[in-house]
């Protein structure tokens, strides 16, 4: 025999002779670990696997890789996502042969809010296993999660410390029609039974109840009863009818090292207590699990979760119906592939408006189970909508319940906890709006103090305030209403009024509108009206120039107390008498148009200046291709020296202008005739 072979045999013999107990112990440890894993006793299995992993030879890379994946799976099933990520990452680095390790690593990263890292792993998995829907689903989920986080819903969410313990607390349900008592499942120390759930390591869950007093404070939860509803088994997911006379719930029984499955039970209230539960028989197949009941507000439909034949995913939502409350429920109906996916749809809840809320990891979400909403229409269920953060998170979120008539209630989540579930409250703050801003001088940019600011609503409301020392104004939430269009008007003596606009129509979230405004001082000099020109020897207001008066019309409407002088000018051709008459007609033509548009004629003073006031160019302008420099006065002498007739005609056109000037700011419209008649003293 070869010398080296003899040496190996001797070493092996010595190893078996010296370490037989260690080898046998490792073998027994692995057998126990595998058995615990098969029985879903993951809390026990992970300890056994880790001890076995620490004793694996460094040369046995294949076994080390296998144990690494098993340990990761235990952490996955016990919702310890940080440890799951670490061990799946190790399994992937060890080149675990099944690409599913990459998928589960991405899932763990997703649950740990590492969305960019998760996206890379989902893409990697989708490339390796393109026919598996889960990789593409993960990519879609990351994209949706990033989008949802950019626009969270307007809810306040917080953990209810009074309800929660170190163990699992979840699936709340209101136990009376006033929503002043709450029943939920908990595995805290006070739960019944002496055994622990091998999956979680916690006690089996029992129902607990808490009451709210008149001041709105909840008391410390206590055990619901010590039978007949609560038993040594797992009770959970209660659903109570609107009258609070019947409770449907899930009970999962267990024999020696064997899961007996879950069933739905109904208990009727007997006075202050709950009666002996009776099973709602939805299947005769002992291998099928049913649970998570949700009774509809009219009690004619009972939704539930099952993996029964006909399901398209791991767990689907089904429904049974009846014609009256006293009838038995009919056969199960699958809710269809709009609601159900190849993943898990669980924990249904029927809102008082008839919409269905449920948890799913098969629809794109933010990680783990997310809560979705769908409405039942004549065309069937609508596409489920992810209700988004802050109710949904990267963790498991499920078991939502609403207070009647309110956008508030409770739900379950394991966010912020390793492997444990808590009850969270949610509350949608009322949608409130504010409109605020600052008023500045349009010329100097200085703040304008004491300006009157009016808020005019499309609902007929009118609010008024003044700017403070810093030129600021505020209209608060009591003044700014939902679905209303608002005009903001600013007035101050010596200034033209200004207006702006804000709208709360279609706004679903609280918002503060910042509307800063400038107001222009009323000048002492005349103000030219843009693009109001007349043909030579004509006073007809041409149609194309009427639009140029819209700004003046709006100014008159915004400033109902000003009186203006409308001045018309001609060029220098013709006699003074003729041009005075022509300009008077032009001024009157503009006044007539303004009156047609609803401006009080008492606020308009037409004035004829003929050719006596040549225009002085205030800022360099170009007309008909000719440039006229600032400061130029378009006198007869200046125009006669221009080189061409075209150049001269452009200058004449600039002189044929209409201007206005504010001459008063205290106009008071006269009383209408019928008002004057009523206020005139009658003859004795």
C-alpha cells in the first residue's frame, strides 16, 4: 500500500477514535435542525443551524454554503430582516447554487429600506431567471416605493405604546359600534397556554381587550376571557359585525409537533360575554388552511384567506355570500386575478363605504406586506391602489381598521422591531390651507405697510386684512376653504390696486400658498395706452386696437374709486381748431368703448390736446424700422428735419396717441335711481 494512503487511513482512524462524540453530536444537531425546519420551528432551528455551522470544517465549503442559506431562511421566516440580509449576502458570496438566494437577498434589502441595493439584486435575479415573475415584481416594487416616498399621504402614524408589548401585538378590531373598545391578538406573557409557538418562540396568541373612556384615553389591555374564545392555541384576526353582536376570528390548532391548520370560528355575544365559538365550515379538506375573516357591513358577505384549490398564489382572498343574515353562507368564490396574485393576499377588511382593504406582497409595494385598497364596481374590482406611506413602509403592514365615519384607526406593522409586530394608530389631519405673502412697491421694492388685502372666494366669501410692518399678510385655515377659487386684491391710497389668484380646488393635502404681490404708485404724469393709434384724419377706434384697452378696463375695475382723464393727441398737420376737434372725437371714441364695457362714465373725463403737446420719448423705441432715442421731443421742427417721408410718418404716428392720467382717487358712485327714490323723504 502506498505510504501516503496508509498515512491518511491512520489519521482518519485516529480522528474517529479521538472525536467520535463530536462527530455524532454534529450529526444529531443537524438532524434536529432539519426536523425543526421542516416543522416550521424556525426559532429553534436557527440556533441549531448556527451551532452546526460553527463546527463545519473550513474545507467543506459546500456544507458551509448550504447551512448559510438555511440560517438565512430561518431569519427570513422569523422576520429578522437585518440578519437575513447578512446571511443571504454570505450565501450569495459563497455561490449558493440556487439563484433564489439573490432574490431573497433583494427582498431583505428591500425590507431594510436599501432600495438601490435591492434594485441591483432584483435585476441580477431577473437576468438569471427571466421567467420568474418575482424578479420583475421586485424591480417594479422598488420603482414604486421610490415614487411613493416622494409624496407621502397626509397621515400621522405612531406606535400605540399602551397596547404594545415585547411580544407580538396585531390585528385590532373595534368591539362596539362607538369604536370605544378594541380587541386584538397578542403573544404577551398574559396569553393563555403554557407552550410557545415554535415558529416565533413566543407564546400562542390570545385575544386582549382595551376600553376608551369619555376623555378619549384607552386603558391598559386585559385578557378577553379565559374561554370559550381564548384557548391554548393561536387566536387572531378578529372581525366584528357593525352591531358588535358577532365576532369572526381565526383559530390555528396544533397537535404534537404537527400543525393542524387554521379555521374560521364565529362567536355570538351573550350579554357582556362572548359565547362558545362555532366553526364556519368553508372546506372539508384538512390540508387546506382558511383564516383572516372580514365580515361586510351588511353581513351578507364574508371575505377570508385560503390556499384552497383554485387559488393562484400562496394565499388568496375568497368570499362566501348569503341572502339574509340568518342564512348559511354559500360556496366559496375566488375574488379573481385583479385582487389576487401569485404572491400572498391576506388580512382583508371591508370599509363602511364598501371598499376592500387588504395586505399583499404580490402587488408592487414598498417591501413585505403593503396595504392596498380596491372598490367593487359594476365592472368588478378596481385595480388595487397602494395606500402609500406613512401607513405602508418597507416592513410588513397589514390588519387595518377604521373608526366609523373618520379617517383614523389602527393597523399592524413590524417596522422598527426585529421579528415583532406592534399596533400603530393612524390619523389623517384635516386638510387645511393658508394664503400668505408680502406686498412691495413696484418701483422701489420697499415693503408696503397698511395696504388693504381682500380675499374673495368663489363661494361668495369675503375676508379682509392689512399688511403689517414688514408688508406681510396672512389668511388662516379658518378663512381659506377647500375646493374654492380665490382672488387676492390689494389696495392702498396712492397706488394702483393689484390682484392675484389662488385655488384650493382639487388640493387633497394641506398647503400654504405664498402669494407675493407688487403694487405700482399712481404717477402724476400721463400714462400712454399701448397700441392705440388712429389713421390720419380719422377718429374711428379700430378693432385691432380695442384689445389694448383691456388692461385699462381691468385697472378701472380693480380701482373703483379712481377717476381718469383720457387725453387724445394729434400730429402737427392741420390747424389747431381742426386738430382740437379731431382729438376730442378720438377721446370720446375711447370713452364710449369703455362705457360699453361697463365703466361708469362719471369716472371718465375725455380731454382734447390737439397738436399742442408733442410727445417726448421716455425710453428708446423702434417704430416702422426707425429708432427714436429717449428724450427726443417730436416737435414739428424735429419731424420736418427727418430724412424721408416714411421716417416722418412714423414720428407723426407716435404723436397720434391716447393717454390717461389719474385725477382723483375718491370717486363714489351715485345711488341707483330706485335707491334714491326710497331714501328721499316723503311729503308731509
